[in-house]
């Protein structure tokens, strides 16, 4: 499994497309999955809470305001929300990833478990969640990262992310969230294998060459030796 993580606008989708094409050209079967937080159960709960007036606004750097669930008002609701997020991530993995692992496809996962862990830890800190059980459950999501998986962390400075999103016409996540996100990711990746690439300092093809070399040299990737 090859896992791509990083903030929105860091270049994950572009590099995934390049990697998929390269692996297919080598005659390999490839399965792409996009696993992140806020899957079906958590989404339904969020929509229900917003419809009941339990929401706040998330203001993007562009000035756009988007309704987000306000779960700061009661501790047990905060805990329930986090549990729903964890359960949703686990179910998505079991239903969408594990069948492909059984068929031995090369899986390219966008965001996946590392991203969910970081997102949930950021949210837990913002909400001042104190339940050690829930925080422990978040950490235990790491068990769903297969041994030998390669994690590719793409990053970029905030000004670069803003420019890219202006070109795409979509809002960027708030700077405080992105800063916390990247800080926690760096700590997480210190314990895991994989390259950290600042895409604001490398062009698209240079980034791809770094990723390709990391894939070829990674554990369990001997079938790619000499793929070119």
C-alpha cells in the first residue's frame, strides 16, 4: 500500500495520477481509495445537528463562510461525535480497502488512516476532549496501516497553498488548522517510513521521481525492481 497524505493543495491528486499510470504501465493491478474522516455515520449526524441549529461557521481565507457542526456545547456530544468519526473510518477501511488487499492489488490510498488520526487529534485538541479511552482509540487506528506500507507526505507553505486554490477556485483550509495538521504529521511520520516532500520547492516531475524511487526501494516492492 502507498499512502498519500498532506494538506489540500499539496499535490496529492496529481502525484496519484502519475503513480497510477506508471504502475499500470508496469502491468500491475492498481486500486485507488480515498479514505478520510466524516464518513456516512458522522456525516448524517452532522447534517442532523446543523438542521437543528447546532452549527458554527468555518471562515476560509477567501472570506467564504461554511456551516460546520458545533460540538462544543456538551462533553458527551463531543465524545459521541468523535466515536462516530472513528467508527466511520474503520468501516470504510473494512469495506473498501481490505477486499483489495486480499486480491493483492497495489493500493494507492489518499489520506487514509494517518490523515484520519491527525484530523481527529486536531479536533480533539480544539474541543479539549479529555476522554483517554477515545484518544487511545484514535491512536489504535494505526493498526490499520499495513506493515511495509509507504507513506508519502506532500506539503507546501501556506502562501503556495493559497495560490493553488485561487487558481482552482476552491477555498483553502484555515491557516491554524493547516499549521497544526502539518506539525502533528511530522511527529507521526518520524515513526513511519516514507518521504516528506515540500512541493513548493520542487516541480511536479521532480516530486514524482522522488516518489517513484521511494516506491521501488520500499519494503515489499521487489516486484517493481527494474520497472523503469
